[in-house]
C-alpha cells in the first residue's frame, strides 16, 4: 500500500464488526465466488484456540458483531464451539451459509445462541440455481433449509446475486418472500476471486468502506480490510494482537489509499447487505435496481448492527 495520509480516513473509530472466514472449503463451486472457494479448499492454519483468542480480542476492543463465513462455514467442524464462545462474549452472531449442509446439532446451536442466518439464492428455478452453484440438488437443499429456519423462528435474510443474463432474479425474490424470508437484498457479480477471471484486483475495485469499523480474518489468520480486499494483508492475528493490527501504521495507510481511490466519498447507504452487513443498508435492494455504485454516495450511512445482544 502507499503512504498517503488523509485526515478523513485516519480516525475510523472503533472496530465494530469482523468477518471470520473459518474455512476455504465449500461444497459448491460458484463461478462468481469472490473467495475462490470449493471442495479442495482447506480450513487453514487457524486453530480453535487461535479463533477463540481473536474473538476475545475483538470483544475486548468493544466489538459488537461477527459473521462466520467461508467457503461454507457449516463445513467447519468446530463452528458450534466458536458460535458458543462468541455468544458468551455477548457478540451478535450471523452465519453466511449456502444452507445445504446444516447438521441437526448446528440447528440446536443456532436456536440456543440467538444466531441469525444469511444466504444466497439465485433463482426460483432449481435447474438455473444449480447451474450457478455447479452443484446438482443445491436448490432443493437450500430452499428446504431456508424454510426450516423460518419454521424454527431463526432470523434469515436472503441475497439474490445477478450473475447471468435473463436470470430469474425477480422470481427468486418473490420465492424467498413466499417462504417467509423478511429481508431480501440484491447484488451484482463482484470482480474478485473466480469472478475476476484472472484479473488482478486493485483498491479501485473496492467499495470504499474497507477497514472503517470492520475487518476480515482469514483461515490462516491474515487480517484484511474486508472480505473482498483479501489481496491486502494488514497483519496476522496468529502473531499480532488484533488491537495492534487495527491501530497499525499499515492499517492507516491502507485506509488512506482506499479513500483516495474513491474520491473520499462515503460508501453507498444501500451497499448490498449480503456482503456488507455492517454498513447499515438503508433498506433491502431488489435486483431490478441494477447496479448501484458505492462511489456515488454523498452521505455516510447510519450505524447499524446485524444483531447486537440486548
């Protein structure tokens, strides 16, 4: 990163939200996956004690919410243990899952620990949905587990990502609402991971919100400014406390360079909730909105949380 410093981005306030990418393994191989996850992915080098220590450090900093992601986080064998630990630290918890492989024990943990869920949904048509995930039967499993979450009273939100021409995105929204999903967002493909088709990502591809109240921690302990900004490593929680990473000079320089690339304008208030739950979306977007560019915003979004404990 460069060394430019800007007053508007050197004082981001407290760290409020962290993505915890507990695994790079996924049973799906979506062509648009920003994390480039798939069946050959691994759980990385972060041990359970490493993750618990990172969660503790985040909580000690006054953090509010965590989102467990992957890969597919439900494939991580110790997810229930980490959820329980985060809950004992009074953190709001959300799991971003493809909702295909949720074991009975996880459902029990979700209920007991007040977990919220989020998922991606591509079409009301099973064949079209499965073509996006490259996993036959994924639509049937995802839809059934979404319905189960609704039945169990577990809060769940859906994101419909437009990845193909003439994709049945509006019908997908209607289908989710018919199941009982109260919050449905929309987004377009982001040019990261497999979706980049080999192009090297730059700070110009980010939304501009990076490291302003949130960071992501990867399976090997690397700290990124956000889940999409994984090409920018700011430190590693396996050898450096999270608070030191958050207040490091490298973090300051990264914020400055990202802010400079985005004209110092705050990010769009309706940033896609399925990727940026901490950014305070002004309301669920629908796919018919098309593309909304975060760089065009004129005012900062209100503070928000995915579910801070009461």
